């Protein structure tokens, strides 16, 4: 892996950590709005070079966990993998119903693992009281809708940044 790709990975890690930990620094309304965008640096990294995303994801989750352990779990199991899946789907050129499918499955799995594996309720504490089938349906619907909403944003962001990132990462301009 080239040095520039490692630098790209580091930059995306820093941006993702800043966005994910924004509720700590800015409070709930503004910080939460920024934290839900923490998947986008991972999408950019994965679309530019999947190897950088493989390095960036655990590094960002660890750094988020140093600021607040819950944020590390949230990023490491939901936002980070979701962003990587968005970037991979954009890189592969998936469109239509196939585009948001991989990110939605990734987000659903992360939310289920976060809620029932770690014990941190992904969609709020009242969801787990509904029972497992209802909670899984709610998580699945949320993951699919959120993925469908984020996919055009990730495509736009990658399309705008791809020429500069690819030449900066050392692969030359995209065609």
C-alpha cells in the first residue's frame, strides 16, 4: 500500500472521529446531526481504495472509544461498516435496488449486534421492550430507509472527490 493511501486513511479516520464524537463536544442536537454523517468519510475511503477503509475502520473505532466507549461501539459496529459498505457499493457502480442493499444489510447486522450483543440499544431503549420480532423488523426498516437516503449522498460525495482523491492516492485521474 502506498504512503499516500495511508495518509488518505488517516485523514478519513480523523474526520470520522470528529463527526462521531461531535455529541461530546457540541451537545445533542447539533452533535447528533453531525454524528450520523460519520459514515461518509468511510464511504469516501472505501470508494477510493478499499484497503484504506480496512485500515481506517478499526483505527477510527478505537479512537472514538478513547473519547467515549459507547461512541467506539457505535462507530465500530454500525456507522463505520455502513460507510464502508456505501463506498464499496458506489465503487462497484451498484444502482437501483442493488445500491442500498449491501449497506442496509451491513447496517442491520451492526444494529442487531450492537443491541443484542453489546447491550447498547441502537434505536432507543423502548425498542427492545417490543419483543425480538418487532425490534428486528424496526431495525431492518430503518436500515433500508437510511441506506436509501444515504446512497445518493455518498454517490455525490464520491463523484465530487474521486478525481482529486485518486490522483492524490497515486492512481491517476479517473476515466
